[in-house]
């Protein structure tokens, strides 16, 4: 049945000629859902995650994510892993950031096996990967590269030498780095003999287009540290408390909630498109402190009156608004934008080989659009399109709404089309954003207006 449905939109042979549409290979829609995760302080003993775990579990169930990332250090990691696996079917990536008293002293050598044994005390099914230390090159000792290489070897040996842990991946440590400053990754050097999969963090801190740094940064890290293969992007996101940050942390550039809602689905699709094995973890699920509280803590600290030791300190990030849920437990537009995209692409279980879609996209500016094509088991294709442009002006702290790019989608065979704009903007309700914005029956072409947020085109055989 699947083959018949797919053939309704396929044109063989594979090599197009003349003005015919070009065959594009689709990926599985379900693989995109599998590529999305959230990060946060799930294993902390106190704070907003510990105090609201039941509500956050409900939020993750609604969001539709299957993976999360948190710390392996602390007595609650094993219990949290078991709970989230049993109640939600989620699997975790746990970073082993066990410091020798404090981060400035580096890792506590000899501790990796103990941390990993504690984490896996309740079994291993809940653990997807064990990750190296978190950003040791920021705040670590001068000899951090040597210490990090040695400690990563400890982690790798502890996992690979234990038959009980063979289903768990060992991920690389993460660095504070970007494509403009390769020195940290050069100093760390090749670590491919002590990892199974790469890891990195990807932030765009100047309000720029969310796609602007990931691919060159990933290429740099592969070249310097772990060769080819997939990457776990265990932190990625954008902060939204730009008014507070502008005053108290002027070097940090945050954006509006509207721009965050535009950027994060683009961010996830970009990473999914770059390599079939990538996973991206939005930092973070919930904000750990109200912006006003954080600003007061910073002011008190600067005046010599002390301050919060957590996310509200001037060196912390808990009050910058990284979350897709705010500190009052309200879901932001970005939460619904991600939820809606996952719901549109969710495809259940089962295995199949996706096919090809014969299409072209024409028009002034069409060549600059980003395109990601996936297919569901029932034969339906989903083409995601967007402009990879800046959606926030960091200098004026204002939203940018660029005009849509006019493009015409040409199909080799007539099809039924539904157009979705899953990102709820400018008062659109989250549920309304899940409904088709346009429908077209039995057409071979359609004119599109592609915005700077994700446009989803569902394509199914015309006879269905």
C-alpha cells in the first residue's frame, strides 16, 4: 500500500532532464521527532524543576519530545531517569561534570566510574548517552585540555568495559566555542578514541539568524576533535529577557518571545537536516528565575550586598529567559511552535524506506529558502520551507518581520496540498496554528508565500 501511495508522487527514472522536476530524497518524518530533546536541571534536589516535576512531565508529554539532557551528578539522577522513562518513555543524556571541589580545579579524577554506576543503578534502558564534562574551558583551570582528555578516557573506559552498559553511547565533552574562535577545539585535539558520538553547544547570542553558526561550528569540531559522524547538540536556544539583560549583562543579546518562536523550529530542522544522526536539545525547558528577581540579585551583588548563588547571579543564566516555559509555568509561543511541528510530523512506530518527491521551487529568492523534506509511512510528504534570516534587530531590540518570499512549487504529478503555519504569532492561538492555512486539491503547482518561520506543505496523492 505504501509503495502505491508513494508512486503516485514519484517519477522514474531518477535522473531528471530538461525542465522536469528534480527528484528529492525524503527522510522519515518520525526521525525528526526522534531528533528533538529538551535540557534542564531535571536532577536537581531543589529549585523550579524539583518543585514542579509533575507539571513539567505534563508539559513534556504535551510537547511530544522523547529525549532530555541533564547532569549525572547528584543523588536524584538515577531516580529521575527511571521516572521519566517509565512515565513518558523518555531517555536521557547525562553529562558527567564532577568537579574537584569547584570547576576551577577541573574534574575529580577517579570519580567517573562511581558517577556512572550511581546513574545506572536502576538499569540502563532509560539512558541514551553519557556525555563528557560541560564546558570545562569556561571557568576551568589553565590545563583544562589535558585534564579533559584524561577524564573523558575515564568515562569511556567505565562504560565500554562494563558489559551491562554496552547499549549506552559515550558522547564528547562540550566546549564554549564557535566557528570564529577555533582555539578551544584545537587545544583539546583529537578525542575520537574515547567517544562514540560527537557533542557540542550551539548558541547565537547576538540575535542573529539561528542557522548562522551551527554548520561551520560542527565542521570545525569534527575536523579538530572527533572526525565525522553525528553530533548531539546538547544545548541550543535563544534567551528572551532582552530588556533586563541589556541593562545588567550588555554583552548578552537576547530576543523577543515572538522571535524565539520563529527561531527554535528553524533551529531544530537545521540540525536534523545537517546529519541524519544529530539530536538537538533546547536549552531549556523552564526558566529557573523571574527576570526581575534575577536583576535585583545582580544589582545587590554589584553593590556588595551579595546575591543569589544560583541562576540569578551575574554569572548565571537562570533569569535570561532561555526557557520555553516561563518561571510562572506559562508556556511561551516557542513551546507551542515546537509542539505543533512535532504533532504535524509525528508518525508512530514502524520502519519503512521513504521515497522521492519530484518537485521544483521557482521564483525570485526561492534559491535562498531552506528546504527539508520528510515522508510518513502512509505516503504523505511534508516539505518544510523558511527564510533563514534575522528575525530580531539586536540594536533597536525590536522584531523584524521580513516580507514573504514568493515562490511557486511545481510537482511532477498533481497532488492534494495542505499548507500549515505551526508557529503561533501575533495573537494566533496554538490550536488554530495546527489547522491548515490553505488547501488545494489535485494541483500540479501552487504559489507560496514563504515567511521567516516554518511553512509546512503536506503533499498527498490526488486520488486519496
